[in-house]
């Protein structure tokens, strides 16, 4: 009977010890590396709705007002890309853009890290919130703040 109880509790004991060992180990820290350059790519169609126009305008306004120096130096670049034009199809493929969309491309040591920024669409009704949010996203990429 004792052997039967020991055999039944052994897996539970091993599981508990394993869980404790995993939590006692120090968490591996990933160092944030500031981007050398950030490209903000605003993809749209030839005919744009008001929301699509606003997303691009507010992104560009955030860049020119909050990052004027970085924009002049080319550290931040804003691209407005009509994805319907054949000359832009390579960019559409590179970014995997679908319809109207905003992408952030953080370039670090020559490596491009492209990510779609979907949260801005919820903020277009409040310019101050949009700019505050988007400034934080860009600042985080450039300064790791």
C-alpha cells in the first residue's frame, strides 16, 4: 500500500520541484537595441476614405512635430505608398500590406524588423491620443524608452 501511494505521489512531487526550479532561475534579459532608422510606411489605395487619410496625416504630423530633427536627418522616414500602382507592388510584397495599413520598419545593424501598427486606427477620433501613442511607439524604437 505504501509503495502504491509513493508511486502515485512521485509524479506530483517531480512536477512541483520542476515548477519551482523554473521560477527560481533568473529570467533572461533581452537588451533593447535602438533602431538606426525607422521607416513609417503608410499603404493606401488610389481612392481613400477619410479614416485612411487621417491615419497617414496624423502619423506624418507626429513625425514632423515630435521628431523634426530625426526626420530632417533621415533617421525617421515617412512613406505614403499607393499599393494599387504597379510601381509600388514590390513594396506591397515586402511589407505584406493589405489594403490601407500603417507599418513600422525598425532597421538595426542592417536588419529590417517590419511590423504592422494596427492600434492607430482606434485612435483617429482623438488626435492628441493618437499623437501621444504614436510618439511613444516611435520613441521606443529609437531610444528603447
